[in-house]
């Protein structure tokens, strides 16, 4: 045994993943730890997948509902999706196999604002939570749980589940103890909610460990496996250009006295461009930055290293293997500058609004009037999910969205006449940035927006076609507030589906 | 003079509306009081319209930007719109003439979340605020302003404007003094924002009057005119049916232990159905209700009268003439049960989230997957605006939307394959109610939603066509998460625009 299980009575519950998985019944709803490839259970899901496969092979039905913090890794989402035995999946995923199951109409995906998940689970909208399966770094002598590389939904799942299986992962650094800030009162349901006592990203308001009812713990698995995140792609010219425009904008706002010199707390979404923006900040002029965000990427660690970022508040790491190893070695040093919180604190609208977060997220497509699609390819096909993007975008001080101007080697314009799905409405977006420039939408009505979005953000090849659409729409529309020709508004998407390109 | 101006030095500034309007220059941005037909200046706007018309007649350009709390009345929005001299209009309106100016592409309408307006004005996104024109009930001896029947944006406009014109309206009851709760710290910009110290709808956290810098007051106009609101339509069977379904749902939630017996604070949108819902509650079983909402309609006053509602917190009245007269007579009695707050408090995401507001708003159309259009007729034509609906819906505990199943005497289905504009995405809506029933969307993926929305909410005539759309979409779509046939998704709207009906 690893010595990480310091509570004597819990030590007696150590078992294999197979033994633990054998406890699961058909139809169970399971709350797993895990958030963007960090802190997910490494062995239980595979064992559960084997159990499901065995049942299916024997001609027996076997399905489980899979709740998590957010996306996980192939060992969890991939393994379970491939069994064909996933019923409900919530609230966010980004796994190729899970995505296939969802888009085949097999897994029933609930794409939920991450900050809403806690209340929905507590109020029983998913029915009974039969089991929580949570990775931890260690169990203390008095039976408290030291969180691992993500916090996500763990507090809620541990509290709400009938039974608990813990994975104690020796790979996680013991020096993580003290990095987390678990605020319990945020889980109160109304009318018992209290103000969130956060005034700056660096405020600690909770405890460093999870409480757990030992009577609910039915099994403990010992593991020693790394978190699995995909490495970020090397920064390309487009990402660098986008980061450049963002820095220029932020600099301008400071000069105009509209942002403090150290800006406001930054939120930076998932994906490669978000990471490039952070790299840009590392070389930029801003000092004493703070971050109130969802995940800590490589770029944010670099920013902490330069001393330009003084604190990063998030709910999880989202690090490449190289950076994850480094975080593990140097956790003791980072512990004073990184705070990992439950996702209902990191993504809380109250905090996002009060702190005045500058939110910067990726998108699938945006339209000429300012609406954003973050989730659906051609209106129907789920890519990842909305995640926390609307927790931030809707309540942020600036809601910035970044994207290359085209996708699929230029066949698709990411700026379209009308988005095929809306996750963030024109009312909640304030800037778009592509490699061609920035569209600052503040103070602009829809028709004025269309001009700057087309001129500044669209790919040059698509600018003229977009302008032609606007002309047509102004001729055909029943009102000039947001002119659309509904007969051709989605025509670009239809053309792509039929011919493989949006180009005429 | 009326005796309402008790501050001596301010008394010297009394002038006619025409004299005050003469101060305005071409291109000015003016912040007017006024929220849903309550508390708007009664005389200045007409005088300003005359000034603009005179300039136009003389061949001179004259435009003003018109900012308000929300909608106003014909005397303000109508009079100014008819001059053709409105540049920007923000953040919400519902006036026929202003609507025409917007949809003609003449007035430049910024349709803004009401809770965002304060920070946008303070940060100068509308440029300099040249003038504030604010109706008040009285001016105290020490130069404080007693608010009238709406608070809205007044605190911000008084603070930010270069010059101020006050209208002291003798029609407003002096007994309103003490009903308002003006919290100043909510106007702090980040990083200086503080927690909003509200834990229940009845908490008073501010002062009863506005502060004003007397040096900025350039004119005071004395008026004696009633607020002008349109009477509500008598309750029809559809509205009663909708209210019935809502009450049934709330009762069920209480029985299941998912809502307290006195529910959670209610928010009730604008329009006739919202009023019907309140009437339903007056006859319903619930006691000790509270309301944390934007406007106080007739129905809410009735609810207070029955004793079933203990407190109504809002930013404005939205009363029929009869109820407005009564409020005026009996303000002293209602003062302990009604709190009027600035709109950045009434609509604050922090408060909405913390209190767990049950939001109930109207819509133009909803789609089978749960997206809601509150603003645009056939995708292009602005009706009113988003108002506070997303401040509430996005952060509420339940986001309920109510609508008759059809519009335009049955030619239009309010449940469509795909909405022509999205104000509230599927991620932020939890129940739809029409006269045919309720669709409880919680825990349902998009495809399951489509079934309950069609079966429970769509008009019977449109159910089969909607089911046929679903079948076609499932055949054509590139993914089964939210199946759409993009070529025909907006086809119902196109058919209506071409033939005058969505019916095949
Ligand atoms: C939108 C999002 C997918 C972009 O992420 P990214 O890493 O920059 O995305 P990529 O450019 O690699 O695109 C992902 C895929 O979508 C495709 N794609 C991108 N834009 C597209 C478009 N307009 N039309 C069709 N496909 C498109 C890409 O080709 C790629 O497909 P592939 O995987 O088959 O190669 C990602 O930001 C996301 O999931 N956002 C929603 C959640 C979120 O914002 N979370 C952060 C909140 S805190
Ligand atoms: C959506 C909204 C307009 C509905 O209000 P209402 O009083 O119930 O609306 P009505 O049924 O009278 O409809 C208003 C108009 O839209 C038309 N309409 C309604 N549904 C329609 C549809 N699906 N397609 C086309 N027109 C439609 C009606 O025919 C009517 O037109 P008319 O004025 O030419 O007769 C109103 O709730 C609103 O403005 N909401 C947005 C702001 C908001 O929610 N504020 C509250 C926040 S606290």
C-alpha cells in the first residue's frame, strides 16, 4: 500500500478496480471526478467498461448515466462510450468516442452550463446519484480527502451519492495539499444561499480538503497514473496574430482609462488559441495580472513563472504532459499562486460579474450580427459542449471570442450570415478576433456590427459574399433592425453539406 | 409653485419645458428616466421634439441619442421617434413609433441586457452623457431627490450626466418617500465591486432618495401628469389555462420537496400572460410569497392585497391607469411591502442567482429544441427588445417561458422547427407553457425535448407538421444531437413571409 491512505478504518476498504466496478448495477447514475483531462479516476472506468461489455456479451442490458465535472480522458469517456452503455452524459465532454456516441443518437447528452450542475444534481434532476467515483491525492488521518488535479463537481458528488469509490493516485503530488479552496456554503440551495465572499481572485474562502462520510465509502482503489491531456499544438501564425490583436485592444483600453493597468481578472477558454493568447500576455507589457478562470493551461503556468500573473484561480489543470509533470514536481512552489475551487465557485455568475472578468473563449462560428455558436457543427452535430463559456460570457465585463477566420482548410467561413446554432446571443458578446483583426461590437447596433465584423474579421475571400448577403437581406427583410433573408440565411451551411465547401 | 421643491437654491431653477429643451444641442446623448411607462419625464420630451422639428424645418440637422431605463410612453418615445431625430436608442423600448423608426433602419437601436446598461454608460461606451432628464416626486430641503414611480437608470444618469433637468411631478404621491431603496455601491466598476448584501427580496440596503450635485441642475420643470400605461387586456381562456399549468407545476415541485412551500422569489415578465399568471397565484394555494422582479403589474398589487405576497421588490411600476391611481392614493399603505430599486440591483445576476428566482417571461417563438426568441418577428423585425429577460432567465432557478401556442389568429405557430433569432439558448430555458400544457425540459437532451415540446405545447394543428420536420431532420442531419435539416429549418418563416401563413 502506498501510505497515502492515512485513516485506519478507510484503509480496510482497499480493493481492485474490478471488485469496485462489480458493485455497479444496471441503470445507475455515477458522478465521476474529472475536469479537462485532470483528476479523473484512472482505473475504475475501464473496469466498469469491462463489466458492461461482459453484460452485453451475455445478452443483458447494462447502461449507466455518466456525470463528471467536464471533459475527462479516453480512459473514462472513451472507454465507457465504446461499450455503447452510456445513457445520460452530462455536463460537458470532448472525447472522440463519446462525441460519436452522442452524434449517433446513442448517448443522451445534456449540455449544461457548468455552474448549473450542482443545483441540478442536488435537486435530483438526474434522479438518485447512486455512486461517486473520485480521484484524490491522499486520505488524511482524520479521514479528509486531499483533492487531486481538479476539483470540478467533487464536493457535490461526494455529498450527494449513496456510495463512494475513491481512487488514491500516488502520481499526484502530495504537495497539492493547501492549493485547493473548497467552499461548502456555495452548495446551499435557495432560499439558503449566502453571498460568495470573494472580492479578488486571490481570496481563499474555504478549506483545503473534502469532507466525506466514511460510511458511504465502499471501496478504495490505489493507482499511480498520470493525468492524460493532449499536448497543445505549437503556436502558429494565426494564433499569434489573434493574440496580438487582443493585446493591442487591452492596451488601448488601459490608455483610455477604461481598464486598470493590471487589467481585470482574465478567463481564458479551452483550446489552442486561448493558450496562444496567454503566451502573448507573457511577452506583453502588463504586470500584476490576475486570473479567475476555469482551467489552468500551460500558458498560464508560463505567465505565473514570468511573475506577470500573480494568482490563477480555477477549478482544474489542463496541462500538457510535460507541464503536468512539472506541476507535480513543483507544486509546493505554485501552491501560493494557484487556487483550485469547486466549479460552482470558479464559474459562479456572482463572482464573474463582481470581479469584472475579461472572458476570452473559442467558437465554432459567429455571425455578422454578433451571435456565437460554440457547440454545433452545421447546426446538428455536437462538437464538445457549452461548458463554462456562458457562465463567463454572459456575466463578464468583456465577452471576447476568438477564432481563425476559416475552418477545414478554408472551405468554411467561421463568419457566416446566420449561425446554425446560438450559444451566446448578440446581446452577450462584445468583441470578435480572428487573424485578420478585431471587431469591437460595443455600442453598435446589429447593422453596424455586420460592417465591422465583415471588414475586420472575415477572411478576405468571404468578405464580398457576406456583403452580398447583407445587401440581399436588406432588400428582402421585413425589418431593418437585423436584416435577414431567411430563405438563404443558412444557405452557406447547406452548400457546405451538399458540396463540401461554403465557397460559391 | 407646487411646494414640492423644498430646497431654496434649486427653487430658482424652475423654468418651462421649452426653456429647458432649448439647452439641448444637436448630437447630444440624453439619459431619461422612465421604465415601462412609469416615472418618465412628461413635458421635456415633447418640448425637445418641437425643438428638433423646428431645426429640421429650418433645414438644420438635429439628432439626439435617447437612453432610458426601459420602455417609456408615447410622450417620450413616440414624440421623439416621430421627429426622425433619434440617433441611438437604448436599452429597451416598446413604442409603436419608435419600433417603426428602428425597423425602418432610421433609429439605431442597441438592445442591451438591462443589468449591463450602468457599466456601459459609466465606462463611456455611449460617449459623453450630456444631459439627464429625470422625473422626481419632490426635492427635499437638503436637496435630495425623492424618486417617482420608477427608479431604473436614474442613479447612474444623475451621477454621470454633465447637466441635469428635473421634472417635479405633483401627480406622484408624496407618500412614495420611503418606498425606494437606492444602493449606490452597485455602481462601482470592477475591481471595486462589492458583494450585494441582499439575502431575501425584502432586504433594504440603500437610501430612500437620490443624491444630486445641485451645480449640475440647469433646469427644473413642474408637472402634474399621470403615468401612461396601457390597461391590461381582460384575462382570456388561454391566459387562464397557462396560469393553471404553471400553478400545477409549482404545486408539484412543492409536493416533491423541490421548492419551499412559499416557493422562491417570483419574477414575472411584461405582457398580458404574465399578469394572468399573477391573477392565478392570487387564487392559488401558496402563502407568504415573495417577488424579486423588474416591474410591478396590477396582478402583483392584487397579490399583495390578498396577503399572499408579502413583499414585491422591483425597479418600477407597470400599472394600468386605474391601479396607478390607486397606488397613488394608497402609497403609504404599500410602502412597507414594495421596494423599488435601481435596475442594476433589481436585475443583478448575483441577486437573481443567489435568491433562486423563479423567472417567468413571455416569448415571440420557441423551437422544438428549447431555444427562445423574445425579440425578433421573422428574424429581422424588432418587436420590443430583450429587456431584463436574460438577466433573469440566464441566472434564475427556473427559467419558465409562457406563450399562446399560435399568433396572428392561428396563422403562426409559436413553436417552430428553428427559431429565427435566439435570445435565450436551449441551455438556459427550463419550462415552456402554452394553453395546451407544459413542457418540463429539465434533464432532457434536445431530441427528448422536441418530443415533449411538440406533444405538450404546440397547437394540435401544427403537431403533425412539426413531427414530420423532426423525421426529415433526423434523416438529413450530420449529427443526431440536435437534428436539423438546414435547408428547411426556417422554411415555416419563409412560407409565412411569402403566403401570410405558416400552414402548409
Ligand atoms: C469552440 C471550440 C471547439 C474551439 O476549440 P479549438 O481547439 O480552437 O477548435 P479547433 O479549431 O481545433 O476546431 C475543433 C473542430 O471543429 C471544427 N470547426 C471549427 N470551426 C468550424 C466551423 N465553423 N464549421 C465546421 N467545423 C468547424 C474544426 O475543423 C475541428 O474539427 P476536427 O476536430 O474535425 O479537426 C472550443 O473552444 C470549445 O469547445 N468551446 C466551447 C466550450 C468553451 O468555450 N469552454 C471554455 C469555457 S471556460
Ligand atoms: C415577447 C413579448 C413581445 C410578448 O409579449 P405579449 O404582450 O405577451 O405579446 P403579444 O402576444 O401581444 O405579441 C406581441 C406582438 O407580437 C406578435 N407575435 C407574437 N408571437 C409571434 C410570432 N411567433 N411570430 C410573429 N409575430 C408574433 C403578436 O401578434 C403581436 O403583434 P401585434 O402587436 O402586431 O398584434 C414580450 O414578452 C417581450 O417584449 N419580451 C421581451 C422582454 C421581456 O421579456 N421583458 C421582461 C423581462 S423582466
